[in-house]
């Protein structure tokens, strides 16, 4: 098949910026670039028929970190980095709520919780001390005296089992990840961004003042600047980046009459996460039960992890209930030896915004803003 002159001069015409990857990061980058300069020409390319990374396959938590996650982040990456990430995530959530009407993306400020079983390794006094310390540190970011507070009295009300202690964060919520991506996609297309699907970028090269992108199709594309937003898959194009793929598996139950569960829930330093989806339960995680096997970009589910999730479901969330598992899937996160995303110019005219460390829903609007300041 040959390319017509019409195709060459419209869909495939050279652009100011080509973004590789139409997940939340690529889309928010396009949104901010267009807001800053409506005349800039942008194309977003994705190899999937729809965005097929983590953005449409996650749990839809609009969160900025549980107590144990933030304590661990501070000890591993330093307190400043931990606070920087919380601030980015918090601001990102505010941006989402500013741009989109809450019902359009099923956003609800339902409250987030972290739960602890009776035999948890941390003493309750230690957790209380850490909560208090974090509340002081986060005060400037959230404006709340007590971002986190003991909500153990709600354990029965929420129908949780084998749980001894519960910490609540009323500033967290959930949303519909598919509706958010779709709404953002429609928004950027309305701003004049060209979106091309089912094209895989296999490489790129700087030629004179442009960057040429090679694809798995007959065409190659050309832009003054390119921005790689392929998160967990970024090493395919940028092999030197410190990014490790981490698969996350999820399941969803059939509807359950009078489901008491309401909110987003984190357990075991965030390795398990669950929420209600109307009167169904969405549960994901257990990656820590098979770290090596889950260090993959294969979008598969495994019996081992799915069984572990089902066991968790019947122990902590739905013992005694009748339900079926109606949906199962996986998505790939981009992790690394640091938790801050990689947002930089890799070489002349080539930029990247990748490694969202499993926090991209909240981070992506702020990353988009950073990128729009970097690209000119
Ligand atoms: C199971 C699971 C649960 C999660 N839960 C949450 C949550 O509740 N809250 C939260 O904040 N975060 C969550 N995350 C993380 C969050 O979804 C990600 O951080 C975020 O979606 C990353 O967005 P992105 O745009 O950087 O990458 P992605 O959404 O992965 O997008 C990358 C895109 O690049 C495309 N691509 C890759 N290579 C190429 C190529 N060579 N050419 C063209 N296109 C290419 C892919 O098709 C894909 O669409 C979760 C992730 C998973 C997997």
C-alpha cells in the first residue's frame, strides 16, 4: 500500500511535537502543551487500538499515599523526596477535579483507608506516632491538621474482617479510569491534537533539525521534538533508563447486595489495594507473592496471584458472601531504584516523562505541566 499525498499532508504531516504513548501522561502533556500554546501542532501515537498500558487497566484510586507507604518512602528516598511526591500527587488530584466534572469521570471523594491485621509487625503506638508526625509534615500541603486519623471504630461498619486497626484519609477518592482517559482524549482532540493508534514506534533518529520516528507501519513520522511517555515500556526506546516493569493483577466481583464496603483501601504497604465499584469489589495486588514473575511487560494473569487475591477477598473483605469473579486483568507499572518520575531531555529534541511508580493517576497532570515548561 502506498501513502497518498492527502494522508502525507494531514495525518502524517510533520509536527512540532510527537508524543509516544497515549496513556494519562502522554495525554496530560498534550493538554498542557496546547493550553500553553494553542498553535503548536501535536500528534500522539499509541501502539494499542486504545491506550494499552496502565492508564486504562489500573484500580482508579485518586490517592496520594498511605501512612506506611509514606514512612517507607521517607526512609528509602528521603523526607524531601517523599514530600515532593505527595505535593505533586495532591496537586494532580486537584487539577483533575478542576478540569473534569466529577460525574463525567465517576470521581467521588469517598475517603481512603489503610488497614492492619491483628498480628501486624508495627505496634499500634508506633503507628500513632508515625501518623502524628506525618500529619505535621503534610499540613502545608493539604492544609489539614489531621490528614490521617484513627478510624478503627469503622472496621465493622465497613464489613472488614481480621483487621485490628484502621487509618482514614478523607482527602482521597476514586474515579473511573476508562472514563478519565476517554474524557482527556476527547479534550485534547478538541484542542486539535492528532491521535494515531495501532502504530508502534520502533526507533528514532535525529536528522538535521528534526527527529524521525520509525514505525511498524509503512510510514515514518517527523517532528521538531519528541516526547516519550511509554512508562513501563520506555526501555524499548530508551534502554539506558532505570525502569523495571511491574505487573499488577486485578479482579472484580459480581454485584453484592448491601455491600458495606465504601472507599479505597490499602493493605501491606500498598501491595494489596481494593475499593468498592458500586456494589462490587475491585481488588488488586499481591505482586509481593511473586516479585520475579511479575517483573514483566506481558499483559497476562496468573493462577498464583489470582488465587492469592481470591484468598484475600474471602478472608478480609467478603467472608460468608456469595459472589463470582466476573472480571480479571493485568496492567504494567513502571518502577525503578528511585520513586520520582524521570522527566528530562534525553538528547537534543528527545524528551521523556516516564516511571510513574504506580501513582500515575494523580501524578500525570503535574508531570504534564512540568513537560510543557521543558519543551518550547
Ligand atoms: C493494576 C494497576 C493498578 C494501578 N492502580 C493505580 C491507582 O489506583 N492509582 C494510581 O494513581 N495509579 C495506579 N496505577 C498506576 C497508573 O495506572 C500508572 O502510573 C499510569 O497509568 C501511567 O501512565 P502512563 O501514561 O505513564 O503510562 P501507560 O498508561 O502505561 O501508557 C503508556 C502507553 O504507551 C504505549 N506504548 C508503549 N510502547 C509504545 C511504542 N513503542 N510505540 C507506541 N506506543 C507505545 C502503550 O500502548 C500505552 O498506551 C496502577 C497500575 C496498575 C498496572
